[in-house]
């Protein structure tokens, strides 16, 4: 494991060589029963993943109250693995976290985070999610997104239906999705997984969903939103609020935390 972590570190150093002598370095996050270390590879991630800020975010509190020990989590959109580590630390040694990300560098750094923490039952795969197996074009940036036509900086990646993961990993207790507006396309490939009524963490990009031929109503239909209850926070105002589909702004950029209703 140490050799693996060292290889990842060398790869990261080679990737960012010449940018700054300051990076990469290791930060540490600790709050209640979530404890892990993580690589900071550049100034942007230093800003995004400031541990003190994250400890005080309402969204982080939602994770702490939402994720249980031994949960099995599918994370679609990992970025550089900070949330992957948070999820794994919350699910514990016997929990499972499987991550997908479309950007090769994000996958490399996420795998370095896993090696740094010596996490078992934690994987990040260089795949995207869609309703069928195919190749798609994505913008090769840290916060990568699906492009609808060729553009400078785009790359081709493989995508699979999330249901295709069942044969290897089984079903999941939680599905987390953060895909920059591609939520509808991802959920179309989750029909079998959704039939088990997993907990859902979905970052909705309201203004982007339509661009990818989906809608908030389609998303509600696919997840069976009337079977769920929960909370959400807006990107512009992170206060936690009770989710009500009739009051929710369909154009909002918000993260939903939904659990099946108790009967």
C-alpha cells in the first residue's frame, strides 16, 4: 500500500510539476466520527476543501446525519475524492464506497486519497454514467461536464448504466449524484437500483438539466419522489430546508438529501 501511495504521489507531482513548490501537501479532516487525510494538489482545491470551512457547512452536517455505518454508497461524480473519503469514513471499515468520475486526473487523485488513508472497500473508476454503454465527449477540466459537440479540451470517455454495477458490487443503500446537469441521463440507467428505494443525494443543476434533454419532472418520476422525504440546501444559500416538490424551484442549484418515507 505504501508503494502504491508513493506511485500516486509521484504521478501527482509530475502532473503539477512547475505550477508551485507548495503542492501537493496533506490536509486532515476531523469531525465527530469522520476522520481522514487528503491531498491538496493546487490552489483551487485548497479553497474548495478547506477543512475548517467544511466542518461548519450545513451540507457537511447533512452528510453526518444521512450516512450510516456499513452503508453501501455509489458516488457518481467524485472530483478529487474529498467527498469519497468523507463517505468512506462515515460508512466505516465494513461499508462500501464505489465512485465513478469522467476525468482521468480526478480519478488518479481520488485513488491517491484512498491509498493515503488505506481505505478498504473503496474504489474510484474512470467511467461516466448514462442509460446505456457507449462513449461520450466530456470537457477535460477538474469539474468536468458532458459536451454536446467537439470542443477544445474535450476527451472521449466510456459510460455505463449504473445498473450494470450490480453484478459486481450488488445494490447500494445510497446513491450520490453530482454530474453538472447530466442527472436525468444518469438516473435513466439506475432503474433497477432505484427499485430498492435507496437514500439519495442528488446535486441538481436546474438551469443545465434541460440542455441534456431532461427535466425536473422526469427526475421526480424516475426517483418516485412521492415515496421520499428529506432536506435540501441551495448552492447560493446553504441553509438546510425541508424538501417539498411543490415549493422547490426547478431552476435551483441545490443538493437534495432524500430518504424513503416511513410507513
